[in-house]
C-alpha cells in the first residue's frame, strides 16, 4: 500500500470508529452520570384530612461517572400540601449514607414525597428532581391521591346525629335538633323537633312543649340564654409559644411550659355544651392511643417526650383530655388550625390549657411552600405570628336542659342579662325580660 493510499484511508478509519461508538449506547453511558428516578408518578394512598401520606422515591446513577443532584423540590403545589423530606440521607435499602447530593456510579439513594391534605379533594401538584445528567436534566413527577370523606366511627345510634365527626343527641339537644342544625331562640328540642315553649295558664294543662314539673306562673314564654359567666371564662383563652431566638428554617428557641386555667361558674349540678372555635398554627406531634378526627384533633391518649410541642386541653368534669396538634412528629413545618368542636363541660369544672415545647425548641412559622401560615380573625393577622399559638373562642353555649333544676333566677339571675328581670316559671325554666326603658331579648339588654 502506497503512502498516498494510507493518507486517504486513515481519516476513513476514524469516521468508522465514531460511527461504531454512536451505535453502542451502552458504552456512551459510561461517559457521564445517568439518572433514573422511580416511580415517575407519585401515587399517594387514600388519606384522611390532616393525615400525612409518604411515598419513597429512589434516585439512581446508572452511569460510570459521578452524578450531581442539583435540587429535589416541590415544583407546583396549588393546595399548599406537598413537602419533601429525608433527601438522599439513606440508600435504597434504607441504610444511612454520607454522599450528600452526589451519587457515585451505580449508587442509589432515596427521598420521601409527602402529602398532608387539608380538605376533602384530590392531591394536586408536582415534584421535581434536577441533576447533572445532560440527557435528563430535570425530571418532573406528577402526583395523585384521594381523601376519604370523614364520618363518625363507630356509627351513631338512632337517637344521635353525626355532626363535626361527633355523635350528638339529636332528640333533646337544641344545638343539633333532628340533625346538625340548631333551634331558634327560645325554642326547646323535643323528640327531635324544635318547639317554641307556650306556657299554659293552668297546672300541667298539656299545652307546654314537654312535661311541666309544677304549676305555671302565668302566660310567659320560657327564655333560654347562654351563661355570660361561662362564656367570659372560656372565650379568648390562648396558648402561645413565641420564637425567642436562634431562628432557622427548621427550628427556633422558645420559652418553657405554659399553663392557663379557667374555672366555670354556671350554677350547681349543671352541664353545658360548649361549642368552641380553635384557631392558630402549630407543629404536629405523634400521640399514643386516643382517637383522632382524621385531622389535628385527638380525644384521649398520652403524649411521649419526643421533643415535639404538646398542645393539650383538659376538662376536670366530666374528665377528658384533648390534643390539638395530632399528626406525625418530625415534620419541619407548621400547620393551620381552624376547628369547631362541641364539648360537655360541667359547672364548676376547671378548664386547663397546656403548651409545652418539651425541649425548649420548636418549628418556626413555616408553611409547606416555605412561606408563613396566616390565621385570619386572630392577632397579629394580617401579620404572621412569630412562633406557634392556638386561640380558643366560644361560638355558643347551651344552658342546662329544660327543666334542669340548675336553672333558677337565684343562680346568676337565671342566665338573664344583669339588668333583666328573671321570673321562675317551672323547675329549671325561667323567663327573662328587659326593663321598659331598654331593648333586647332578656338575655342581653341595651339602651336605657
């Protein structure tokens, strides 16, 4: 072969080598890191409102060079319910790893995609994994999931209704008469029907809504008022654990254990049904035992000393403990509370609110998307509270049941306004009337 022919053939040989390399994709994988993410669609299990659902996502490097993971994040989250955690801290078998955001050839690590639904709707949004893989620099993972419609467990009896996930008396309770709607002013609930009490002119003539305990005082209608003493004692009570220093995105210092108490003064031998509104923002905590409503509310149980904040409501009579931040310890964010619950509280009971950081630290006010949680209707809205808090307000308060001997003009003026005239009708039934110079229903009087 002449030198001239060699000079012609050498470039052709180089072109052949390039073509052979392009035909062999497996060899090209060895040039750089190659990312594989699984699953590519995050399908969350069916959830209940407020519960945390987690799916493990694996990230593997199938190349023969290092692969750098630039970012793993929530890319879109219209309902503010998605988070990521434990980002590449363990390998795909669950063992701890120290490689950080760089995967060696053939190495596999994982992270947790988390969904915490705040209402009954489908999961929505996407997660995103960005890396140094030039062929797949950004991988987007769509989500799916459904929320079960809450209900009362166990099922309510034939004389009860399921209201706000709680079985309540629907036959004689004026707040839930015949269902979950309240009766009107000056009405009683008799066998599931809201009835206006028309006092008869004689003794037990049968025209009253219910059985009289004695002779009627005259043609006056019964008045049903809330107890202003009890309402004032409970409304506006507030747990607060403000951040006091050392703020970071996942922790701040706070004060010690906070305990607030209120003693009810509503007469003797009476039981109130207090409908309470709880608002605020808190971190979650895993409690042992008890029963949750599928969200942050839990009845009964015990609180482990795991370093996560405790928010507890105790009622001495009838004795019961409630927790207001039930969930999963270890989540680096706070959650909004907006709960309305109806609880039985006996007269002279002590209501105790306890907020305990357990270890002197807490999660600062950080939402799932990295912003802050705002709580309308409570201070310092429209600003965010620097720390965590819960405020309790009274929505309504039923007095003792009709004909309960605890209702009497001799006790707290029968629940009437201070300026009103209280008249005992039957045992446990009173009539309230404002003075002629004032206006009102007798429960409250204005003017004059």
